[in-house]
């Protein structure tokens, strides 16, 4: 029975995302296969359901399975009654997309087998290992427990009983939704949300890179991503932590979620810049807003992304700026207003001044050296991904200077600069702060770095005419 209730909670995540996609598409197919649609819907659903719960708090509506699901039951019923939406919505489930299995060669089978084994491993670890990461327990799951017990987001709880009260609430509310669906606390089942995110990342990464390049290129780089130790550590963990390869257990943190929103925004933005389809931009902006609703680091990413979007919108698309602003505002402003109203402090704002930066200028060399070591020396974390990113970017330096690849590079390098700046104004001991967080901040950008490497390789090894045919044709919808 517990497993069925857990499954119901996951289905609501997916259902909310599917409904959102059906309203975004407006009858125009965007070329999603079944697996890509489910993966995108699941990640959208995490943001939608958690924001729904937060709005319920503001409206004084208590959390319950019925209160949260009723709106999705109504919307699904409406979709079934509407002929156009019924056809589109039912099409999500009609066909099992097996096109990716056609004409597989022996090396494709090996790569797929590696990915499947990695997925099985993360699910096994999530089921078998207890939740024991310190921040997972203290910051993310403790809040989820409090929200579940009080059936709301309580400012008293955030201010008096939780660590980092200023952190956005996508993960705690998503976990609280699983607890609410099951009617009890069950960390083992809630942990399964993390390998599900791992699978979603691999599917979305493959979908985006396949649309941009080729099936073989996408499968190769997806396999490399699936083998990234830091990603596996966040998705399922490692049972033998005593080998001293990894100091922390990261299952239950929000960093894997943030990394998925980062790569998803950048990938869909890239596709939008290729064919100027506003529907792709809408999906990208949804991911951008949900990143800001996941961690504070997502706020700076959203700011950079919004500035780039405004710069590259042209002609008729400029009138869509208001819609884009509303989407971002829905996921950013309610939490900021809530924090301001109840006086929930942030730990960096007091240090945001010129004199603090001037006093801490000596930190710069320590920060850059530590980040560089994490990227390029300690390969037990990120393998050789950052080497590949640097090498392929140098080889494809002409692509670096041209849109849309330039936009992705700008997003990655700007966020790296923001992280350096955050360490510059940090109120904590810099050595301790770097030791406990730098690998996670780099992890936020690692899938994006590998994605850029995949595009670089494709642009250098394939002729220009084949590259132009790889971009999927989508009817422009202005």
C-alpha cells in the first residue's frame, strides 16, 4: 500500500507537468518522444506541485492529498472533454517510443547497457541505504517533516527549528508532498525521488543533444554523464563510504535538481535560438524559474538568463517579454516576499558591499586554486569532463564566438564568476566554506559543461550540411 501511495505522488508530479506541457504546446507538437515527455514533465511537476503547496500556505489551505490533487483531476477532466486537448493529451501515452532502438550497432548496445546498469545501481542504493547526509537531514528533509506535520509552511518553524531558513522550498515541499500522499514519514521512499531525477537528467540531456547533433553523439555523451561520480553520488550514493574517495553522502541535497534545471534551461534556450519557436522558450523559462525556486544559486542564474533572453529576443517575440517576466515572477517573487514579510534573513546580503570585497581580495587566489583543483585534479569527482570542456572549447573556438553556443558559454562562465564572488563576500571561514561546498557548486554546471563539449565535438567532426539537418524542424509559433 505504501508503494502505491508513493507511486500516486510521483504520478501527480508527472501529471501536472504533462498538463502544463499540453497547455504550452497548444496543439503544436514539439517532437518529444514518450520518455523525454515524461522526464520533462516530472521535473516541471516538482516545481509546479511545490509552488502550489506554497501558494496554499499563503491562502491558508492545509496540505492534504485531496486538496492538492483535486485541481489536477479537474484539469485532466477538462482536457478529456476538450477534443483538441484530449487528442494531444492522450497521445502522450499511446505509443512506446522505440525509434531510439532502431538500427543499433554493437557499440550502441554497450553504451545503452552501461546507462541501464548505472540507473539500476542508483535505484538499488536509494532503496537500500538510509538517509544520512548531514545537510540532507538538517536542511532539506527536516523542513519537509515540519511542513508535513503542520500541513503548511510555518514561519515559526523556519525561523526557530531549521537551518538555512532562507533557502527556497522546492525540495522540502516536494518531499512533504510524498509524505502527505503516503500519510506518514518515510525517508526511504522519499529518497527514490533522487534516482528518478537522475533518470530524468539522462533522458533530457540525451533528448536535447540528439536534437542538436546526432543519435550517436548524444548516446556517447549521455553515457559519459551517467558515469560521472559526483552525479551518481547525488543520485544514489556509494555504499562503501569508508574507501575515503568521498567525504559526504549527498543523496537528499538539492544540487542535482538545480543542475537539471540549469542544463534544461540552457538546452531549450539553445533550441529556441536555432528556430525562434516561442514554445521552446516558454519551457526554457519555466526551468529557469524553477531553478531559482530550488536554491539561492538559481537566483543569479535566473538573472543572467533573463538578461540574455531579453537581448536575443527580436521582432514579434519582444511582445512575449511580459509572459516571460510573469513566469519568472511566479517562481521568484512569492518566496522573496514571504521572506521579507516574516523577516527571514539571508546570510550574504549584509556582506554585499565594496569594503568587504576589498578586505577579502586576498581570498581570490585560494578560491580559484580550490575550484581548479576540484575540476581538474580530483578526478574522482568529475572524471575528465572539465578537461573535455576546455579542450573542445579551444578546438571549436570559432563556435565559441557565435550564437547560440556563445549564449551557453556565457551562462556557464558567468555563473562560475558569480560563485567566485559569493566566496569573496562569504561571512564564513573561506577554507571551511570551500571544503564543504565547492564540489557541489561545480556540480551545478558539470552537465552543462559536458553538453557544451558534446556540441563542440559535433560541430568539428560533422559537415555543415549535416549539422543543419540535425536541427529538428518546428513550426514557428508567434
